C-alpha cells in the first residue's frame, strides 16, 4: 500500500513538473493566454496533490481519535478514493472491528462477573481508602438492610462497631462482629483483602452471617454431651432403683416376722426408718430416670414433616388449646396477623409444640400482674422472612440471663427443667429458622420464631 501511495505521489509530482516545464515553454513562445491556462492547471494539480497527501493524515487522525474516545462504531468508506486509500480504510475498519470485539468481550466478562457477584449468597463490598463504596452486591444490601450504600458511614445506623471494624481491617485480615438487628442476632464473619487498581487502593471485604452455623455446632455439642450423660446416669441409676424397690419389698415382707422371732433384736422404729430410707432412694431414682428421659428428648426430635399451611390456622389452634390456662391466669390472649392468607412451609405439630411452651412461659411470667396480656403475632421482617412472635407484658428476663436461656439445663424457674427453650431452638434449627428474644424487664418480652 505504501509503495502504491509512493508511486501515485511520484506520478503526480512528475506530472506537476512536466506541466510547469510546459507552462514555461508556452510562455516563452508568446502564447500568454495558453500559459495562464496551464498555470491554472498547475495550481489545481498542486492543490490536488496536497489534498491527496493530507487525506490520509485526516483519516488517520480520525481513526486515532475514535480509538482514544472508544468510539468503535465509526466506519470508513472503502471505495472511491483510490486503491491505496481504499486498502488503508479497509485496514482501519478491520482494526475498528477488532477493538469492538475486544470491547464486547470485556463488557461480557464484566456482566458475567457482576451476575456472579449478585448471585452468590456472600455479602461483598469494595471500599476506597476514603470510605467510598465502589461496589455492593445484592446479598450485602439484604444482609445490611440498606438498599443504597455510597459511604461506609452509611452503615453506622446498622452497627457502629461494624463500621469501625471495616475501617481498621488490614490486608488478609479476619474479624467477627456481633450485631443485634431488632429480633435477630447476627454473627458476621469478615474477611478482607487489599489491592491497587488504577492508582487507587481498594479494600475487598466479604461478610457472612454464621450465627446459624454456630448454633448448629453448639447444639450438636450439647446433644453429644447429653447422650453421654444420659447413658452413664441410666447405667448407674437403673440398678439402684431396681435394688431399692426389691429391698423395700423384702423389708416389708420379712421385717415384722424377724422382730417377732427374735424379740429385742429389731426395733420397730429402726425398721420404719430403713423402710423410709429405701422408699426415698427408690423415689429419687425414679425421679432421676424421669429427669434423664426428659433430656433425652433433645436428641430425639423427629425430622420435620414439612407442609404448607396458613399461619392463622396455627395461631388459632394454639389459642383454642390454651384458652382454659389463659382464663385461669386472668390474662388476655390476642392474635395479630398482618396477612391472614400467609402460608408457611413447616411441621405444624412441632411449631405448635414450640408456641404452646412459649405461651405457657409467658403465663407464668404474668402471674399476679394487672392487665396481663399475651399476644401472638405473624408478620414479615425487613428481610421479608415470616416471623411468629409471642409477646407478653410480664416480669421479663434479666440481661445477665439473656444469653443463657437457650442453653440446656439452664432455667430461671424454681421447678423448671431447662429443656423447653433448648427444645424450641432445636426445632427451629431443624426448620432452617431461628428463635430469638428481646426483653425489657417489667415491660415487654418478645420471643420471635423466624422461618
């Protein structure tokens, strides 16, 4: 192409020189008018040569500007300008098409990665050093309950501790932050890495709520402990109970006869004491066996039989079952359902068992209080999850006991077994949900079942 361009220019220059020589000869010959015409032709050839040379520069400038401003939609006509320019323009068009393909591929990769980030269930944030958020995926917005995030400080209403932790995280660092979000407790596991992009320092942070995983591991550990304890206790108590019962029967059957056969050797009062001691041993052994059987329930919860059913039906059934106990406690039981057509996928019998236990706990907490009231609610939380709440205005739960009430064996009741709330927590875990509590002593206590 360059050779053709050079040949074309040389021919034009040669023709220009020939015209100039011819014009000079005609002028000297006295044909002044003809010489003027040739001079005009010479001027035209000069301008044509200039335009011919500059045309490539203009098109090259236009081509480079298109690349500079990423305007790959422009095309150059491939005919009518001579073979060399036509080939040059065709090359320009080919380069434009290649750039357009590369740009399309980059856009496809960008949308591909963006869709992946939006699809994963891990919250991901990209922060600049000044706290500006460059990227926030959908999972992060749902987890942090903030539809629009531009600055790190926008998270302060959600958790000031989380903001401070994200600001201080260094490269390849980890952290664990606990956040109380209304009726839910979040355990946020945070991982951070730092890289540079176009002279900007970017901190990439991932957040995941591991509360459910921690609860599952804690529950599994308690179940293993309970299995070991119940096995060992039953192995020890069962023989004691059996021997105590047998010995008591023998004493009742033969003690009086021995006292009559050998007068003075057996005091009737001592025989009575022996009988009472054996009876006490037997009763306590039976009580311990019942105690152990009760805790075995924590390891015997059946797998939920999941079906869709109306929440309204569940709450009405619970209210009907507990109506006599509510009346005996001189309390009121009210239902509040935001959507009467709300359906849940759960095991109705197991959820009913949990709600009955929670309402009974509320009635005990309302003992002797004026205006005693228990409320069963069904609503959607800010994460659009179905929540069933048991609310009472009883004595409440002390702050120091809040983190312990779901632990097996722990109870605040004089005759409590410490199994009811632990069992409720396990049932909710089997449903893939959770149970939480918020309490203001002597004002309001709210147990929330999140499905």
